[in-house]
């Protein structure tokens, strides 16, 4: 009674599939769309956007100040004079222009 036994491929196949899946999920956790590297990129981008937001807010505050100073309620004559000189190229009668 010579019985031939087959090698146990079931457990070997199970461990091979498990190992392949664990490699895939590890790679996806590090390199994927929601992985660690993408998270680092998002954090750096959010810091850049915060700096841009602070710059834009400062510009908006400056423009609001200039708008208020040129409004009908509060007219800054020095600012009005500066803008007229810059935009319209105007000068006063007592000034001499040197080019």
C-alpha cells in the first residue's frame, strides 16, 4: 500500500495571498491617494494657503482703509491729492516739473 501524498498547497497559497494583500495595503497606506505622503503634501499646501490668506486679508484691510478715506463720509484730502497726481498726472499751479 503505497500511498502518494500531495504536498499541502492550501496553507502555502493562503499565506501567499495574505502576504500579497498586506503588501498592497501597506503600499496604499503610504503611497496612495489618502496615504502618508499625500497627507504631508496636503499639510504643506495648507500652510502655503494660510500664508496667502494672511496676505490677501492684509491687502483687503489696506484697500478698505483707502476706500474709507476716499468716501463721502470721511475724505482725506492728502490721499485725494496723491491719487489725483498719480492717476490724472495733475500738478498744482505753484509747482515746477523737472523731467
